[in-house]
């Protein structure tokens, strides 16, 4: 039986996570938040380094026999179980008091809306988009790939706008998943969790070790606020305990040689979950971006999906160790995407990513809640 271990990642400096856009002279590289594959690669690399794995030999073995990752690791001096290690996250988290537990924060659901220009007691009351019968909304055209999909609609007299750029506190997350009201003051502003640290750099001539004329660039680093960290989970295979991670003090995380301190927690975070009652139906909230064959829709929801709110897509690439080159660019449905189901899944998958290799890296993590027609 697998064991889930909670991990806290404490930045030792500003961090840098860049997407696949070109970066060079007279441009500015802007850091985003880390993707699941960044964390998975950092953790796998640290475990292999701790065991003295020969990475050149590992890459050669992977090229000779694609798919046999466990055998390639064992042949290069590592432990074969590392190939079965699954990673979940990462998520932003804040410390609750001195020495207290972590409160994990997830991006605000894309169906939450705030009223424009309101004041008083109703100013903080958030509204929700809900599935609306197609015959009651003239002009609705469902996607060709999902002809039975319902539109989302908000029947409200005042104009509203999405609460994008905010994060759900633990209380707000629990309320959302059980279909209870959520207020604006329960959400956390991104500026309370992280800022961007703008810096300017110059290109260096490797032969003369001096500045190259005209080679100037800018970079915006991710500066996580004090008392804020990253939370993740490692799913260890049967027979492997948390001690396997205890020897890793720091991780090389992201670009520019930045590192984070790795702390193994006594127990993983207790995620809220709500099961539909008699008059309720399931709802799914993506907490990490999801890689799907159909881009916006998980294959596991076919036949049960009634409506969806996907705010956008994140471009995903990376470096292929075996090929020695960049991976093809893909697009992941953003965290905060919401899927309304007409009936539960049986069984529920570990994550919603279509490819098991993506699921192992932590793409498509989700939480289950409830919604009603009311």
C-alpha cells in the first residue's frame, strides 16, 4: 500500500520559474508559479543524486529502452522504486501561528463572481455561475465535441466580475465544496502571498569574463512572502517509508540555481471533501493544472459532464533528458477550473490527467464537492 507524505518547501531566496517563451537580449523574463512537473523533476533528481546515480548513464539507458525507467535507474546506480514515486502539488501555503500547521491555499474557482461597485453588507457576498438548461438561454451552442453540455449562467440584477488572482482560505474552500456561501473577505490576495522582484542583468563573455556590449536583459523573480511556503505531497510506493526523504535537506527548484529547504511533515494536509446527499450532485475543482487530450476536458468525465468553467490554459514545455532537447509544447487547463457532473464517478481517479505519466507528476489534482439546481 502506498504512503502519502506531506512536504513543506521553504524558499531560501527568490525563485524563478519560466515558461517556454523565448528569452534573450532586451527582453524580460517573468517568473510564474511552479508547475507540477518542476516539483516532480526536482524531487526525483534529489533522490537520484542522494544515491549517487550516474545521470549520463541514465539518459543513455532511457534512449536505448524508452519506457523502462525503473530498469534504467537501477542500471545507473539508483533505486528502482524512484520510478514509481508520484508527486502532488505544489500549492501555496501559510503558517498558522508559530510552529502551527500549514493552511494550504488553492486558486479561486472560476465560477465565483463579485458584484461591481457594491457597498455595505452585500459587498463581500460572492455569486456563483450555475448550469442553466439550454432551452432557457437563446443562442447557446454547445461545443461539437460535447453536444450535451449546458451553459453556465448567473441570474442576478447587478453586473459581476470574476475573482481571479485570489486564493481560497481553508474556510472558503470548505464552504465552496459544500455549496455554502463564500464571501470576498475569505479570499486571499496574491500580493499577500508573493510579489515579483524585478532585476536587471548583463550578458558575460565566457572568454574575457567581462560584460558583452549591448547584452542587457530584465528578469522578474518570484518573492514568496515571509510565513508563506509551498506544500506538496509525495506518494511513496509500497515498502518505502518517509525516511527515504529525510536525507534531502534542500532541493534545486526552478532556474537560476535557486533552492528551497525540504521539510517532511508529521502528517499530510487534511483536504476537505463533501459527498452529494439526496438532492445534490458532484462538482470538481482543479487544484493543479490538468493536461488533457481534449485540452479543457478530462477523459474520465465523459458521459457525466454537465457544464464546465475553464478560465484559460497554461503553456507547458520542459527538457527531455533522454532526447537531450525541449519537449513539445502543450496546454494545460488552469487550476481553478470547475466541472459540474450529473452523477458521481465510480471509481474516482487519483488525478484527472489522461496520461498516467502526467498523473504521476501531479497534473490534474482535484477536490470533490457538491452543487444543487437551486
